[in-house]
C-alpha cells in the first residue's frame, strides 16, 4: 500500500516536471524520432555525399563508439550525430544561421538549453573545412560524433563518397599528369592524399582509432589496385 502511494507520487512529480518543461510530454526517444524526421526531410536527395544515408551511418557509428565511452551522454550523441551536417558551411550557412536553425527546431521540443548548446557546438566544429579546422573537440560527445563522421569518409564507403563528390563537381577521377603523392590537386584520387589518408591519425577515441585502421587499409588496397590497373596490369 505504502509503495503504491510512493509510486503514484513519483508519477505525479514526473508529470509536473514534464509539464513545467513547456507543456510537451515528450521523452528523449520521441525527440530523437522527431529529429530524424526533420533531418531526413532536409537532406533527402542531396547529391554531394551529405544525403540522409550519410546521417544514418554516422548516427549508427556514433552509437557504436558511444557504447565504449563511459563519459558520453547518449542523448547528446544522438542529436549531435543527426544534426551534425544541418545548415553546413558548404551550403552557404554561417555559424549563427546554424545556431538559430538548431535552436528553433529543438527549443519547441522542450530540449534543455544546455543540450542545445552541446549539439550546436558539435555541428559548428565537426567539419574538416579543407584542413582549416584545427579545433580539437572538447566534449566526449563531440569527439564521438567527429570520429563517426570521419569514419564515413574512409574505407569502402569513403571511396564511394569521394567519387560521388568528384562526379558532383565534375572532377576527373584521376589526372596522371599530376604526381600521385601530391598534396593539392584537381582530381578525386588527389583527395585521398589531401585528406582521406590523413584521417586515421586524427581520430579521438580508441574505438574510432581501431575502426579507422581497418578502413585505412581498405583505401590503401584500393589505391594500389587502382594504380596497377591504370598501368594496364
Ligand atoms: P566535411 O565538411 O563534413 O568534412 P566534406 O564536404 O569535406 O565533409 O566531405 C563530404 C564527402 O565528400 C566526404 O566523403 C569527402 O571525402 C568527399 N569530398 C570532399 N571534398 C572532396 C574532393 N575534393 N574530392 C573528392 N571527394 C571529396
Ligand atoms: Ni557529415
């Protein structure tokens, strides 16, 4: 009898707490589902390698890494992964635009401002920005989502995305007039040397490092095959 009364009281205070949060009785799971719908609608059909399936892969990679990282808040990892490419600078948005778009979406779902700030921080600092982003992620959730995003630029998926991007901007697959070990270039193979082969040494988490190593080997194997075939072997 006593236990039942306590349980009822608890239920009541939970409800009051949720009502006080803005009248929206949404739990974290429902907020994540809403976020998926929002991001999917925004990114579906994007042709430069930032389509909805990129977001799904980053989300899954991030959750897998988060399972091994005790300090990370899973809710922030989920929202950060789903929103990491929203209003990205390469689509012409500024940091202020991104902050506003993320805030305008999450605040009406009664997500706490501290969580919104963490998610915005991830979206603002995740990008490689052609190597110009030297910021080191300061939060466990940021480290995880950044690793997950980097993993998706590596391995078989990363190879696929690189050539998708190259086609999108009408780049040659490979231009043999340029040396293979170059640091700047106009073709997609050059992108491996400018960025993709550097990623394994930039991973933040142990799980990220381990997964990156395997994907790095896949890319090295692909490049070796590519050059052999280029020579007609
Ligand atoms: P982010 O800003 O999130 O790091 P990018 O726009 O740099 O993402 O990359 C998105 C995808 O397109 C990645 O898979 C990346 O390897 C690929 N990509 C970006 N730039 C090039 C390029 N110059 N050539 C080929 N692929 C590219
Ligand atoms: Ni991304």
